């Protein structure tokens, strides 16, 4: 049986976000071969600066599993998480983080504050960067180019 394309689904969530006028970022929480939650950015739609794709997917997964801990779950996100999302990933105890494009300005995993490398970080997921990177980066560049 073929494993679901979780990053492909995250990229589709990002495309949907762009169609709504949101920055095209998508996220999927998976447990084994099961999709637990999927979301795209909704900061403008919800007038909520915390409505990043990761935050929405984590919240939905916690509701679906009736737990504040997602220790058996993996997060797939099209863009390197910011400090807020990295904090939520750590607090949710996600097992693995897969992300696409790096975010030199706002990222907090390989760039910026490098949240998971801080000695005060309580939980560090396994991190896999670059999955779907070209498609995610192209989508972001096209989105911002079209708005200039």
C-alpha cells in the first residue's frame, strides 16, 4: 500500500490559502498513514495573527485526538515554521517536523532564533527540511510577485 503524500496535501492547502488571498502556507498533521488534520493560513480571513497553517492544524489535531499532546504524530508544513509555530510544535510534542521552503526572514528552525536549539526548549522533534521545497518556494515567490 502506498503511503499518502502528506506534503502534497500540505501544498494543496497552501494553494487554497493563496486562492483566499492568504500567504500560501499549508500544513498537515499525520499519525502513521492517517491524516489527522490539514489547514492553510487564515490570518486575514479570521483577523487572527495566530491563524498560521501549523497552529490551525495542531489545534484541529488536538481536538480530533482529544489530547494536548501529539507525540505519535508528524507535521508536514510547506514553509519553515516561525518562532510561535515552533513553540506550539514543541509544546504539542510532535514526533517529526517536515518542512519545505526555508524562511530566512521569519523562520525559527534553521534560521533566526533556531528555537529547537535553545537550551530552554523542552521537546525537539526530528526535523527534515527541504521536502517539496522547490514547489513551496515557487508558490511563495509567485504569490508575492503578483502582489507587487
